[in-house]
C-alpha cells in the first residue's frame, strides 16, 4: 500500500490530466497553482470539456471507489470534487444522494461545475416516471450551494422534470457563467406563471440554454425586461422545445390568429399552423435585439404564435453583435420571419437543421460566409441550396441528397466559386472518385479547395486517393466509418 504522500502526488497528476488550459478569462475562475504548485505553477485551467461523463472510470469517482484509504485521501483535496456529476436514472445506474452530499462537503467553498443527466439513453428510459422526484431531491442538496455554481447543466426527459426557474431555481449566484436547462420533450402545464416567485440573480451569466417552458416563466414574471434585469451581458442564448398549448374551442381554427400563420398563396399551400403557440416571435426577436453582447442564438423545436407574413418584408429588428444563428425544427413561417424581418450585419454562420427548406422561396439564404445544413429531409435538394449560396465554408451533416450530383455541380465553373472549406459528416451517397474530380477541377480557380474534412459514416478511400488529397488540399482529413462498422479508415 502506497504512503498517503505518494498517493496524493499520483492523484494530483491524474487530476491535472483531467483539466485543460484556458485562454478566455471568462472561463477561468480559480487557479490550480495553490492546489498542486509543484506540478503546474500558475496554470489556469478548467475541467476538460471533451470528456465523456458517462465513462465508468471518471475522476475522482474511480479512485474513491477503490478502497477506504483512497477515498479518504482523495476527500482531503477539495479541488478534486469541484466537478459534480449526478445521474438521474432509477436503479443502480442512478447516482447516490448520500455521495452527492459528501462531494458537496468535500469541495468545501470552491466553485462547482455541476452536471445532472442520464446514464441510460436506451429505448426504455422514456418511461422513467420517477425522474422529476429525483431531480427535486438533488436540487434540495445543490441549491444551498448556488453561490458556488460556476456551471450548472441539467438534461431530462420531460420539461416538467426540470427545476422551475424563480421557484426551485432561485437565489444569487455571483460566479455562474453557464446555465443549461435541457429536455427531450415538452409536457409542462399551460399555466406557466410563477406564483410567489423568488429572485434568481446571476450577474456573470454569459451562456444561457433554457427550455421553452422555463423561458416563458421568465417572460411572464419579468415581461420584456428579462433581458435588462437578468442577463444584460449574455453572449449565448438557446431556447428549445416548446409545444403548442392545448387547443381551446374557438382557437386555432380557420381564420383564427392564434397560431403560426401566413396569408394569401402561402396559406393555401398549407404553411398555416393552426396550433396555438405560446411564444410571440416578433416580441421575442425584439427582446433579443436588446442583448447588446449576444453573439450566438439557437432556436430549436418551438411553435411560435402570431406570425403574419404579408409578402413584403420589412426589417423590424437589428442584432449587430450576432455572429452565429442556429435554427432547428422550425416551421416555414418562423424561418421566413427570422431570416427576412431581422438584420444581422455581423452574421458569419447560419445552421439549418431538420427544417422544411424545400418549401422556402428562392433567395431565402442571407449572404453569410459559413453555412451548415444538417439532417435535411430527402425532399430537400441540397444542390439547389448550394447553387444559390455564395459563401466560403460549407458543412453538410446527414443529408441524403448530398450526392455525386452536388459534387459534379460544384465542379462547374462559376458554381460555388468562393467555397474554400468543405466538411462532410455522416453522408453516404457520394463517391470518393467524384469528390476527387471536384477538387481537381477547382485547382485552377482563384479559390481552390483549401480545407476538406470528411467524418462519420461515408464511403471507403484507398491509400492512393488519400495521398492525392493530401497533396492537393492544404488541410485534409478523412476519418469515416464504413458500412461495415468493424472497418475504420
């Protein structure tokens, strides 16, 4: 058995292997130099962001489970316990509340990075009806330490399992920088008012990922002033998963104005959404425009209400600092309003995922340098979209209509002339030979292909082909999983 001093030295080395240096001071909240000065000096670091938290040998839980001495030795160093990982599953896969209480004690007064999620993501996890109760039990232990939260992330099956903001999520957290409340589906009550609400103050927050139900609770409590009162310095905002309210008699029918709607020919084409949405898009975009530091906006799986497209679009909202816009699982009317009725002069990246782009009019894409298309339906013609876009960086993810036809089109002079970067992820309907011909045909152009990356599922590549791409593309990588999962290239 190693002496305690040697064990501590080994544990500290392993601890530093689980951390990474940061250059952005907003991510840095305490130095490790006081913890292991003989190893790191004045090293500024955080817990690694790329680590799989479901890994059974996750530090420090792995060493604490070996024996009583190792557990006691690890418990003597508070910094080891500042990453809190708690699994909400029922049965043996779920985490222990007793262990959570110990970890909060062992971390003493140091800042915490907290993650509440699920170990099991199999077919049966959707039927776990005890999730909400386990969330409440964990929150009872965590909330008294809210002043120490640096990051809080929770992911649940249902929105009703998430802690209710201003009620179960309350208090003052002066160092909280990242707050993420995520769920798979919305089953919240239609009444989203917070009665007898408490305060929730987090002046340092710059990354806010919130479910639709909790977002509506904020708006109902603060009105349009949620921006200035709660998150004036916000740089990243994601609002996701908000289903329509229960349809009431007289609402959402033909001629009504509660649901997402369009007028004229577009209404005849069936774009009208008769559901009663719970978030007014125009008001929301106006409030977002007040976030003078906002750089990234994500909207996902939301049914908006009162969207009226008259055919003549006017700029209603101006977001000068926004550089990244991500739109996922939105309707045609919402897409049109977001893309046509707002001005984003600094926008550099637009991501469109699982959106009905085949129903969009010509010219719907703004002039942006980088475009990401993900999980588009087989009815969406990627070639037509690329043909009308004039940017530099293109990323295609899981799109079945990205095939040799698209690559051949990109080989034609004058088509996609400014594309210098191409990333292909999980696309299987193209061939390496046509990809090579596309790159070769563009070599004499003013903007030849500079960066080409292919990952995920895809066709096989020979060593000769790999060597050719390596010689003709400045930055090239090809790491794909073949149809046979046992073969990797």
